[in-house]
C-alpha cells in the first residue's frame, strides 16, 4: 500500500508535505524559544496558536500520506491556520526567530492552498 502511494504522489504533494514538516518543526522550535525568552514572547494566545499550527501541519502530512479523501479540506484548514500563525509572528518584526517561523508558516500556507486544487 505504501509503495503504491509513493508512486501516485505528485510533486505538489511532496512539496506540501515538506513545507508542512518544516512548519511543524519551526513552530515547535519557536515555542521553545519563546519559553526561553519569557516576556512578551510568552504570549498565551501566540503559544497556543503555534501549538495548533504545528499539530495541524502534522495532521495534514498524515492525511496526504494516507491519501485521505479529507486531504483537500485538511489542507485548506491548515493554510488558514498557518496564515494566522504567520500574521501573529510577524507582529514581532524585530525578532529574527519569529520572522523565520512566520516565513515557514507562509510557505506552508501557500503549498497547502495549491493542494486544494488537486482532485482527491
């Protein structure tokens, strides 16, 4: 089954999965960073947004790997959450780490949006 799946995996899917993996990782790293910084970086809603975003990216990857029929809708929701997380991170322009996280979220949102055009 897994073998068959990789053969049917499009470049778009691969790109999307890579972007999701990167975003998932960046959100977790940035959360750890925020905890170490304290202060305004330790914003509760920011932290939960990053956690939700990283979880959503992981779910999105799993849906694509499984070839789920809900893949398209999951990608749409993932894109929405990534955009929101990016916008929050971009509030802290002076912080390099926050801007890196925002960039990873934006890339992920973009590839997820291109996935929803794909036939399931």
